[in-house]
C-alpha cells in the first residue's frame, strides 16, 4: 500500500507542474475556444492523476478523485486568471506579484487538493 501511496504523491507533484506548464497554451487557445482550453487543462492533468493514483485508490476512485481535484483546481486557476485579466484591462497593469500568482495558482491548487484527497478519500481495501 505504501508504494501505491508514494506513486500517488509523485503523481500529484507531476500533475501540479503539468498544470502550470499547460496554462499559457490553454490561455492562448481559450481566446477563441474556451471549451478547448478547459479540455487542454483538465484531460492531461486528470489522466496523470488517474494513472498514478489507481494503485492507491483503485481505478474508479482514482478517476473520481482526479476529476474532482482537476476541476476544482481549474476553477480556482480560472478565477485568478480572470481577475488578473480584468486588472490588466483596467489599465492598472499587472505587477510581478500577479504574474507569479497566475502561474503559482495551478501548482498550489493541484498540490493542496491532491494532498487533501489523499487524507480524505479512503484507499482501496487490502487483499
């Protein structure tokens, strides 16, 4: 069981970095097709979380946890991105702090929600 948990923890870290890396391409695509940007962010991150969490949770529960973490983290990231965009469009300018926050939000959201899921969601029963 410990090995499955370790893989799930590594997957959370990898998914957090992947979410930050997908942010700029998804923002560019999202200008014309917001639904495609959401798919670009959700599918790879959820797939990685599912693939690395199935030994700890079981396949069905891993998919449910991955989707919950990814959609919630995506929502938080979307709110920060919209707020940053509104701030930029208002003429106030976006400082370095907001730029860092924009890219740090997906990382911290996925990492925190994934860690929370490890504590809350029960692992699959031992055989």
